[in-house]
C-alpha cells in the first residue's frame, strides 16, 4: 500500500510540475551546464550534418550544444493542431528526435487533460497517446503528418520510441499505461514507410510483471512485481543481440533494467535480466554516440527535494562491444 501511494504521489507531483512549466513562458538561456538543466527523459541526438547535439525530453522543449558541456535553450519546436485530439495546449512527455530517410521525426507523448477516456478504481484516465511529428531540420519546427492517431483512442499510451526490425519495417515501441490495465505493457506497432501513420494493431512484447527486479506491495502488504512500464529504448550489441532498456520502480525507488530478445527481433521472446543495469534513482535512459564516436547513455536522476520531484540529465559511459550492454562510470564532457 505504501508503495502504491508513493508512486501516485510522485506521479501527481510530476504532473503538477509539468503543468507549471508549460504555463509559463521560458526565456532562452545560453551556456547552461548540463547539470544545471532540470529535464525528465533526456534524449540526445548527435547530428553530424549540423555538427550539433540536440536534447529534448518531457516538456517538449529543445536544447542545443556544440560540446555536450554547455547548452542553449529551451526552444519551442512543436506545432501541433489545436483542433486535433490533443487540444490547444497538450502536455508533452518523453520526446525523442529520430533521423530517418532524410527527415527528422519527433516521437512524443501528448496528453489532453480536458478529455477523459475511462475511469479505473475511481481515477479518471486522461486522453494520452504516443504520436509522431516531422521536420526537415533537427531543430524543427515539427508538424503533424497524415494520420490523426497512431494508437487506439481508448487506451492511454506513452513513451513511444523507434526501431527498424530485421524485416526492414519501421515500428513504434511504446508503453500501454498501468493506470488503465493495472499491469503495464511494452508493445509494438508497425508504421507506414514514411512514418505518417500506423498499420494494424499493437502487439504485446512483455508485461511489467515479467520483471524479476521491480517490486511493490499490494493492498494487503504482500510483495509483488511493480506494475509500471516506462521509457523503452532499443539497441543492438556488436554480436547482433537485440536489447531494450526500460524503467520501473523498486518500491519507491526509480530504477532501470534491461531485457534481451531471444530471436533478435521485436517479437522476442524477451528475457529480463535479474538485476537493474544502472544505479538506483536513475531511469528513462537512451544511448547515443558522440560526434567523435564515443558511446554514452543519457538518463535522468530522480530525487525529492523539499517535497518536490527533481529530475536532472546525466551521462554515463556505455559499451556494446560484447554480447550485453555494459554501463560504466559517469561521464563529464571535456572543456
């Protein structure tokens, strides 16, 4: 019970923080150190065409850097349709910038808090879904494409990411939120060749309860796997092994684990590693190579400061040269 309440309180604090951030106008700042930026779900694109790093995440804003050390921002880069299901001022979570076929695609979670799609255990479920915008440039503007929706309107989905599987087809991999199904899943759905819409229906890859490391207490105080799935990101080792990092909780501790596909494709089956892959109170990571080729993980720390949840981007060294992802020491960009 304590774990459930702590998770709910953290979620509410997170939502209130986001709403406050979105309701005020942000001034663009220059030469801001990475550890001075407050940002959830930090995703970094190292763009060789422009020789720049672009960082986005929850809040839907963009930061730019030449060296990973000092950043300019935040810039507004999205232009959503106010007449769409998102409404005029959608909340934006967990944005990613994915280059594909000479364009840049903005995978993000959009929430219209004015629309309720369900009520589960007395809790109203808001209209939320992973969606994709497009631009010709990494710094936008990112605009809608053909299809108004990618995923079912009656399901809250989030944290969509991108993968091209061995069959050459593009897919969105996303979470179906525990708030409705009470046992969060990570799923895939095929995308159209230009990513402008989805094809068919989603398929479950694994469930939160498959995790051996995440834990929570049920209403009777009994121990069980946590129900949260969050932040999937796919990678491939040098040996060709397909893996996925994803985040949940160990009671009230935000934690990231990893799973590997036995088949080397999205269809799995997916086998969960026994232990978390990153330090506790870190989560929602992704991998990228610097402009000079060094593999890093971008991830945020999660801690409570004076009753408020604070999330800050961090970098860790990473290694994919063997059969598994290995996370090394914290990485500090050079002067």
